[in-house]
C-alpha cells in the first residue's frame, strides 16, 4: 500500500458534488428569471452563451471551495454530522464568492435594488445547500450501509495483549451489523515466554512493534487497535510516534481500559465502535487549515500574476548564465510522504550531481555566478509559488527534502517523519535561521526548529516567519 494512495470513493464523491453544483446553478438561473426578474420561463435562456459558460465554470468554483474546506477524503470514514456542518460553512463561503464575483456586477443595474440582492444571495444559498446536503447525506448513508452489511471493511491490527481484548474482539466479530473492522492479526510489544496472546488461536501473529511501520505498509493497515497492558504503557509513545507517519490513512483506537494513560489524547468513543477510544492525530484545527490554504492560493496567484516581469528577467539571466534549461525540477517528499516535483530556477551548472545527491554550501563551485546571486536573494525559489498553487506546498512550512537525505536524518532523529503531517513550505522558521543546510547535522538542527513550528502553528506565527523571510531577502543575507 502506498501511504499516499487515493482515498476510497473520493473521485465519485467529488463528481457528485460537481453534478449537484451544476444542477443547483441550473435551478438558480430559472429561479432568478421567474422570481427576481419577474419574467416568464423560456428555454431561450439555455441557448445563451453566458449560461453555457457558467454551467462549466461555476461547478468548478464550487469544487475549489470544497477542496479548501478539506471535503474530500475516504467517504467510508466521514461523519454525516460533521459533513453537514462542513457543507453549511462551505456553502456560505462559496455563495459569498459567487455573489461578489458574478452576481453583484450582473445585478447592479437591476431596478429591484437591494431586494434583488437579498433574493439572489438567499436563493443561491438555499438551492445549493439543499441539493448538496441531500446528495452528500445520501452518499454517506449508502457508505454507512455498505459498512454495516460487511461489504466494506478496513484492514485492522491489534497491538498489545491486554486480557480484555478477547472480549472486545468477540463483540466486534459477532455483531449482526458489522463495524467495518477486518482484523487480520495482532502485533506484540514484546515476547513473553510460555504466555500466549489472548487471540493466539483466532488470529495470526504478524510481528512486533519494532517493525510496526513495515507491517502497516505490507498489510495495507487502515485501523489499529491498541490493547496495551499497564506494564507495556512505556512503549505507548514509541508506538504512536510510528503510527503518526500514517495518520492520513490509519485511524488509531484504544480499548477503554487505556483511558487513563491516554488522557488528553483521545476523542469520545465512536458510535460505530464498541467503546473504543479514538486517539487524536490531527493537531491542526480545520478552520486553521482552511484559512492557511486560502492564504496560500490567493498569495501564490497574485505573485505569479504580478511578478511575471521578474520571472522573465530571472529566466533570461539564467539562460545567459550557462548552458542548460532555465528551470530545474527535482523530486521531494511532501505532506503524508507523497513525492512531488519541486521547481526552481537553475542555479548550478549541468550534471552538478552526476556523482550522486549532494547538499550545497556557501563555497559550492557547482553554482553559477548568477546562481549565487539568486540564492543570496532567494530568487531561485520563486517558481515554487506554482507548487503552492497546485497544493504541493504552502507559503510557510518545513522545507521539503529528498528521500535520500530523509533516510539519513531518520537514523539520527526519527521525528523527521512528523514534518510530513503538514505541507512543506517555501520558507519556514528553520529556513530563516539556517537557509540552505550544507550537511546532515545542519539539517537536523533545522529539523528541531521546524518541529517547534508545526507544534505551535498559528496564523500569527506564519506572518512573523514571512516578515523575517522578506527581511532576509531585502538584506541579501540568504545562503
């Protein structure tokens, strides 16, 4: 299993959102003609080029709004109540966006005055929300029924040997309505001579926690149930640290008997479960992710648009500096461990890494003279605003590294995998302090600052880091 595989049902769910948005706009056009404009219905409105154009563009705008609100994930794990609330906020945001970008200008000369504005916005919001929430609740109810009938189940492993796990296991598999667990085996925290696991006769032993990461990948694990005894709780931090790497695809639950040691780390028991506790893994609240992503999209679009003369100037200078392409692309590891191609203006001579991956330094003779100037003022980084717009990166976040160096860092500090819980950034606190790390030791020092950043992520912190970055650029103190 790839840790960055496409969540189940997300494409179909998004496709239904697109169709619902198109239908909502279709109904709104009729509503506007009859109710707001007071004209009789006529099929001629459907032959208008503007109408046909809007039927393509408007649903696309709604999909972008939904993406910003993080609406697309494994549909079999979505809560109907949560999605209902999410749809309310997304509909309000999308309705305001369409009203001020499309409808307001169209209605400005209409004699109905403010009454027409209220009717247009209220009608659009009501129609869109009603159809969208109906479609989503229907799809999620179908998904829930497929789980209850046993047609859909998640590969699940049990970690630990708590005596109560046998009773919980029996309750799970003997239920008339399935809970979505396909328990494929158990993992030991340590071997105990002459002591069998409570489920040894019912499930296979898959291994121990020392190779838990490999087991999750090998068996495509989607849920983990922790069943640690009191004597095993010292290993809890290590186990959760390993599972943190897969927090986007693996749900971690724990038996109720572990409530005391998990205090402050759990959500309320899931109604789908048997009193199992869900361990919190997403430390960034939804509203912050939405606002941060919105800032990324708006800022990167404006930079790409307004700074196009600067892009042209730098591109010409790169072309004149030495032989080779203007842009340089390289595979980096992003959020959830997903590889992506990062783009930069080329600052080195051709075949700079023919001997293998290397880190740059202040005296690196592989850099062209113009490349040194670009690095000093961070000009080589500006093509990455395209990565931000695409969603590979953020304005602020830990710098993305190559897998080659991540493997080396992980041997000395396994916490490097925690950085993959957020989008990497063009700049970060570590980047402001260290710039281009010239060796693994410096990368580890920068890692410590980036860990502090993601553990204390706020909008004000992002703004401070961006201000510091601008100062570094203006002073030409980058390296």
